């Protein structure tokens, strides 16, 4: 009886492997057909659902301007979700972790762990287990392929390897989809080569890979040191790295240097901050400004540090609101970034705290000044800096 059971198990594994190979071939064939990318993705998620024997599958695309993951294609989701719903790229979001580290992330049961947060979308559909793999193009993460289960599920190594292979086929199809106008882009790139476009594109690609490696290392360290204090410290470091990564996403080629669309950067950063915590709203108003990356980075880090301080110290269980305002034309060629919250104010100010020291140091780097006012109605931090590009 025991031998027959083992044989049946081996037979099941072999059948599953054959099914996976057959469906990967089908996905590869679909990717070669002359169809638009949305149709391909819609067909691919159906095939993946068949292979994994699961009802909910989705492909998520990272959007730099809003720092989120858009549900580009899916099966099993309620009407109106596909190409509308978004998920966080935060480290506590399973697809966010997979995107940022370019590594698979699987959860057997959300109720058995505290490291990851289940999104409202998953809760609404009764999802309790997930498996994510990154969709890579040229080694950099484009997005995430995720399968979702309404029952606790141990996703096997075979399943992870199948999803990784399927994600690779999706990445190849996405790369091919970009080729019809590749010649025109190439000719434009040659004409603009002296302005650094080709170098910039390559640099962005390499830098993105480096950020993924660093965030992956942080993820490993979190597993090694499970105490909450270490997790908070590592999460803080990860948020700073993410702020730098977002700035590189906003790079735009210019003859005079590497320019960041500051307004886009601020909006993307605020979106990332908003997605990190529940019960916190972030309102943003920005003038359309640009800065060189070496000047935009300190601005973004100051915003990130100030907002995270508000999230940690200003609000109670009911949450609150953070307002971010960026205006140009202040004084003599200056800009002003204001970050305010409606929290309880700074109870025990520590002028020697590392956060305040970092903010002051970053402001000095760009010739700016920082003022902070705090009271019962909340805390307001104002950065004034010269608008030099």
C-alpha cells in the first residue's frame, strides 16, 4: 500500500511537470503571435491559472510616476478591478517586496505571519495565501506575477519555478512589444547620443539593479534578526533607499545634465509613503519644477524623513493627514517644500535626534534652510532652497 502511494505521488508530480511544460509552450506560442500586449497578458493569466490550478492570478506593472503596481491583467477578480486596481510597492506588501528585491515572495497564510500586510483587494476577495515572482526585462523588475489562493497553501518549489519561467516569457513578450518603434527610438538616440541619452538609459538600468540587490540584502537581514527594533531600523533604511530609487526613476535626459522632474518625484514619493501605512492620508500639491538629481535627492530624503517622523510619532490609532506642498517662485529664485500634519505635535523634542540632524545636513547640501513649528494642531516643517538646475 505504501509503495503504491509513493508511486501515485510520483505520478502526480510527473503529471504536474508535464502540464507545466505544455502550458509554458502555449504561453510561448501566444507571445510570438501578432497580438497586442494586453490581449497576450489576458491569455497568459488564464494559462497560468490552469497550470497552478488556482482561481486568482494577476500581472502587476510598476508605474514610476505614482510609485504603485497597476493590475494590468488578471483572472478571478471582480468586475472593474483589472487595469484599475493598484497595490503598494512597500516592503510589507508581498508584490512590493518581490518587485523591490527581484526575488520570489510566498505566504502560506496571512494569518500565520506579521511581516506582510494583506491589501484591501485581497481581503475583499478572501485571499489568504499568495506567491509572487518578479517580471524582469533586462535584469530589472518591470512588475510582478502573482497567484492568489482563498485557502492556506504551501507553494512548492516546482510552482515557484513554473511562475518564474512564465514571468520570463511575459518579460520577453513585453520586450518584443516595444520593438515596432525601436528603430525610430534608436535613430533618435543616435542623434542625441552626445547629450547623454544612451548613457543615462544604461545608468538607470544598472542603478535599478543595484537598488534591488541592496533591498534584497535588507530583506535577508530582517529574517536573520527577527526582533521588532531591528525590523524598524531596517525598514527605515529601506524607505530611504526607496526614496533614492524613485528619484532615479524620474530622471530625464537634458543637455545640461541629469534632471529630475521634481514635481513627479514628490508625487511618486508621497504615493509610496501613503501606501506604507493605513489610516494615513497624504495630500499633495506641486508646482511643475525640475532639479538636477544631486539636488533633488536631498529634497526627497527630507520629505521622506519628515513624513516618516509624522507617521511614527504624530498620530494615534485613528490615523491622520499629512499635507505636502511644493511651490516655486519664492523670494529670489527659491522654492519651498512644506510638510505638515494634523497630529498631536512634538511631545518631547530631541534636538540631538538623528532624524533632525539628517534633515539639517541634507538642507545644507543644497544651500537650504529648515524651519519647524509644532503645537497642539500638528507639526509643520518647511524647507526653503535655491531653485538651481
